[in-house]
C-alpha cells in the first residue's frame, strides 16, 4: 500500500502555511495587514531584481512564490520559467520542481514524463531527497520509464535514509510484501517504526496491524491497538475503519457498538468502503437506539476535532 504521489511544492503546501507573529498592539489590525502586504510587495520586487541578476536562490524563491501565489498573483507559466532558469544553473530543488511541472503539466507545458524524468534524475543524483523519492515513484509506476520495482526500491531507500517519512513507509511496505527486494519483516517493522516516529499515519496503521496479528513481530495487542488508534485519530480512514471493526466484534478491545459506529461514521465520511459497509450493517440491524446514535455522533465529532 503506497498511497503517496509525486512530491513537490504542490504537495508540500499544506505544511507551509505561515504563522504571523504577534504584534505589540500599537497598530490597528487593518494597518498591520496593509503593512504586511507592502512588505511582501517589497520582498517580491527585491527578489525579481536579484533573480534577473542571476541569483539562483532568488530565482527558486520567486518561482515558488509564483507557483503558490505567495505575495504575488499565482502564475504557473512564470513559475515554470524561473524554475527552468534555476534548474539550468544546477539547483536541485528547481530541477525537482521543474520535473514535477513536466509530469503534471499545469496547463503550461504538455505532460512529458521523459523530460520530467530527465530533470528529476539530475536532482536525485545530487542527493536531493524529494527527487530521489519522485524517481522511486516514476520507476514504481512506470512513468516515463519501464516499471522496475527493484530500482524504485533503491531510490526510495536513498530518500528513506535521509529521513523522509513517506519514503520510509514505502520501503517498509516493499520489505513486508517482498516487492523489489527480498521479503524481510524485521526490516519492514524497523522502517515502519522510523516513519511512525515521525507521525506518519499509514505507517502507524501498518505497524499496528503487525503487532495485533503478531506478523513478523511478537504479538502485542496493547501496542498494536495504540498505533492503529493513533493513526485513526490522525484521520486515516483505513485505521478508522479498523477501529470500528475491532469495537464491533470485540476483538482486542471490549465490544462497544457506540464506539464502533462513531469510528465507522468517520471512515465512511472519507469514503472508506468498509466503514460504509459496517454502518449499513449496524443501521439495518437496528443495533443502536436514538440515544446511542446521538452519543456515537458526538463521539465522532470529538475524534474529528482531535485530528
């Protein structure tokens, strides 16, 4: 199970929302906002001057800003142009982002996996972690190159060794399944653990299931349940569905139909088919009365608010 796509600035946006510093209260809020806009405009103007003068770091930052619309109107065409200038100058971040733009097009360039692979490989061979991961995705899925699980594993492993949690998760799944590498459940456990320690929800889910089943590890119900529940509380639908099933059957936990319905409600809300199926079963069997249903709904809200 490797649900993660190519990474790049588009994928990283959810983690890069800026936090505004607190002000002294001297300026009213609107004045503070106006001041921030002016500062951003000045910064963009400075970046443009620096980028046009050949400053590669400024070119990358300007491309990022055009890509995200940070302090300037979003403009994928200009982002593409500035990434290409910086990529030609040898910057691996720009090469990775340029590769991603070729892979996805963004209505700027025709999708061109061959060109995407070219730039991604150059960055990966410089040790840039995002490019190493993306190259693994390309070989894993046959994007611009013949699918090759062994080569995909090798590139994922390079990124994993640099601490990238999604690559660590992919390495673990491949060790667990014996895809692209000889099956090694102990190594799968170790890489899941590394990713889980960084808060990776799918890794927590898979590792939790290993402990619940005693699959390649000594069975540890408490540890397994804790990992699956942590993943579920992060909003991972498969983990939510798993928690619903455990509470419904009374497996590894005392049977609790209210908690089962609450977790199924959350999983179904994210489109998980097992969660939807369990909800239909419980609804059809009339296992919960109106008070139970209200309690389950409130509990689901509590779980969701903790995500």
